[in-house]
């Protein structure tokens, strides 16, 4: 048998140098600098170039010549949120999820406390006793399933209940992050010594993940990718710094990263690859064996979920899930598309569950470990994110760690600035939310009520008091629950909020401002029995009037106005003759900039007594704008404007004038 001859398939092609590529690009761009012309402003602190070559990998520092960022397994745990208030309801949901092919479940069961209030409240599934916990998992085979408890400061109680359970539970994780509690509530959850003791006790002799670095919260508060990773790493460092020397490695083994799967596809892939590089650096800094793994739990972001045209949330969740899986997350929760306004229901749960199945079973994403490896673009992005995130982490550490940085207001302004830039990008259309700030369905009505999926009930108490040994907290809680104690009897042993001393961070959704404008229009429709009508008036140059009419329809449709868009007219006089009987509230001149100076005066003279006048476009200078305003134009709509600000101003004029005449 002859040995098969090796063939170089590319031997017939001459190699192309970077200089040749750049000369060709420059030619195609008619002499423009491609680094400026084709640059991408990510708002994430990243500056990706339009193209990369193999020699770019020579500059890579953090991930060069190693595979530390690669996850060994190509599979991920498919996680589904469980929202039943009663343990029996949650149990039924878990069983249905298992039938649908899911192998992990996220259960909210946190506690809250207010100054001056008697007792506290339980948020989510009501696991107030050992009986409740046993009812939650009754009859379910969990040997190959994972339970994720979004339990916050209630984690010690749930861990104690879990250890009491007769059901074999091999895999469980708890979203316990007392430092993020401080960032969201402005106060520490416990005195420092007691908190340090609980951290060391939670990282006990078990395989459960009990310490979480909750980067998701900072993402939803506006943090960039760099900030999200840098803060998550600083929180992990905070756990290690508070650990005893003897338990340092066990503490590291107890840490879980909870991160967002955001909207930027390739940067998000690189983010999940970069975090393992950062983890290896952190372990090295603490002298811990680099073989200690880092579990990464990702959730599709609620930040860009919208109430308007909500089925677009399915598309957003799909690309977010893809980036998380390609990036190598260990577990992934895909938020249902209607989670912002609806209770958990079989349809939306099934649809989000099927996104897992499609990308795994049909797209075969689970067949390859680190499929992005070798991509020059992703490798360089991975390195850039790792480097900049490590720098952000070092900045926090120089302040004395995460809590000191929070106390000194180092972190909050940086996250707030990132949030401001993101909100401005959505407000000006630089970032698009299809169906909300672009291509809106103006005939659609928003959901009547935004329904919280979290159930809240007061903590129950018994007449018996249980003594808890704080130095042996988990075991002591376990014994108390065996004796029928309730969380309401015991929570003060592991949750004692301190004085408010910190500036808080606030989560947001990008579409909220647009939705509030839509709601204002809907309330006026309900009150007056009619919608605000917009009459587009396309005049002159066919190409430009069509472009401007489409643009104006998109912008004004964001307010939920009723849009009338005719084909077009040759002159303002022709338009007026056709539209003089119109009863619209707004008239929008749509045409070419070159024609506006001539047609605007005539347009205003014809339509000024009929309604509010708007020009689609931006005058070249202030003198021209002043002239148009003198003619009667009251608003200008153009690319790059602050859309909510202009729409709110239009609503003020229309709705206030309606009140004055009623």
C-alpha cells in the first residue's frame, strides 16, 4: 500500500502580506484610513480592528502558547428558572422541566429585611422549613441534576436544609455574594468578623459551590465587559483574602462566577474565554494550585429584554446563548422572552428550553471544545479583555480590595459612567433594540402590567427559640431545622444588616425609557378615545423623500403614534391639496437637504394651522435652523439625536394642547 502523498492545498497561492491587504483596503475606501473608517465603538473599552492576521498573535501576552482559557468539556448544563411560590408548585415545574430535557434548575429563595420592620420577608419559593425543602425535591432523582439556589444571604439556611435531606444531591450551587449585597443595598449584611466566619464555614468539606462572584448584577447596573470581569475577580479575591490560610484552597474550590451573556457576540465569546486566564492569574497570586477549576454560570441578560415586540427577545437570547456556549460556560440559564411582564408559563419556558436543544442537538455546539480557538480576531480580543480586566482588578486592589473601593466610591462612578454611555447609545440609536428604538410596531399595545416573577411573603416564626452556635453555624442550623425550627426563627444568626454607608448601584433595562413614552401615548389614547396621528409629507427627490419618510416613521413610531405615509408629492402645494382635509396632529416634511430651503417656507405656510410641524433632517447650521423655525418648524428629527428627549417634547406639546382645548 503506497503511503498517501501529503499535499499542501495552498501551495499554488502566493502569500498576501499585511501591506498588500492594507493597500487593497485603502483603495476600496478611496484613500480613507481603514482604522478610522471601519473602527467599531463597542462602548466596552475595547478597540477591535477590522481584520487580523496570524502575526497579530505574536503580540498576544496573556493567552499566548497556553490553553488555560479552554474548557476541557464541550458540554454545558442547561438551566431553567423555577418560579413556583409553593414548594409543591416548584416541584411540579422541576418535573416538567426534566421531561423537557433540562438538567439544572435555578430556584430563588432569598430574604429581605427593612429597618423598623418586625421580622423579615422571604422572596421567591417559600422554603421556610425543612419540610418545605423536602417537599421541593420530593420524588426527584437529582443524582445527575444540578440545583442552583439564588439564595443570597439565606444561603446558610438552605445549605443546612440540603445537608439534612435524604435525597442524594451531588451537584448544587448557591448565589451567596455578601459584597454584592452591599453594592445593591448600601449596607453590609453582617459585622465583619461574623461575615468572615460564615465565609470560612460555607467553604467547608463539601463539593458544593457556596461563594459567588455575581458579575451579572454589575452588568445589569451598566458595567462594561472589562468592569464586569474586573469586579468579579475582585470579589473572588475578597473571599480568598478573608479565608484562613488552612482553608485557602478549599475556599477557591467553593467559588462560582455568575456572569451575563450580553448582546455583543464576539466580545462576549472572548469574555468567557478571558475569565479563565484571569482566574489562573488570581490563583497564582495567592499561591494556589492553578488546577483548581472555575465554574462559570451565565445568564442571558435582562438588560436588553423589552416589553415592546417581545418576541425579539427570543432572537436576542439565542445569540447571547451562542456566545456563552462558544465561550465555554459550564452552565447557562436562558431567560424566557416574556420574563419581564409575565409569570412563568409552559409556552415561554418551552421556547427558551428549546434554544438549548437547538444549539446543542441541531447546531452541534456541544461537539467541540473551544470552537473559537485559532480565530485571530477572537484570540486577540480574548487577550485584550484579559489584560484590561486585570488592570481594572489591580486598580480595585490598590484601593484595599473590593469593599474598600466600594466604600471610597471608586467603583460606582465608573459603572455609572458606563451606564450613561450605554443609555446614550440606545437613546441616539447607536445601539439598536429592534421593535423598541427602531422598526417599532406602533399598532402594538404594551402589556398592561409588568408582573414580578418573585413572590414575597413574611417570614414565619414559631413560639420556640433555638440557640445557634455561630462558630458552628451550618451544623447548628441543621439541628434546629430537624427540630422544626423555621427560617424566621433563625435568620438573625446569619443576617444582620448594618448601617447604610455605601452608594448603591441600580440595575436598568435599556428599553425602559422608550416603553415609558409608549405608555404615555397609550394612556392618552385611553383617555381621549383616539391616537395621535402623524402625517408624513414626502416632497421632491424620490430617493430622499422615501429615506426620510422611512426614518421619520421609525422615530415617531417609537412613541406609538399612528403613522400615515403616502407615496409622495412634487410640491408642497400638491401635498396640501391632497391632505387639506387631514385631521392629523403632526405634519412631517420629508425630502432632500438641498431642497429644504426652497420648500420649507411653502410647507409651513400651507400646514401651520393644521398641526405641529416637524422637519426630517438636521439643518447645516444654526442660521438655517433659525430660519426654518421662523417659518414654523417646531422640531427636527435626525440621526444621532436623543430620541426619547425629542419624543417627550412632542408629547408635551400635543397632549398639553389637547388638555387646554378640552
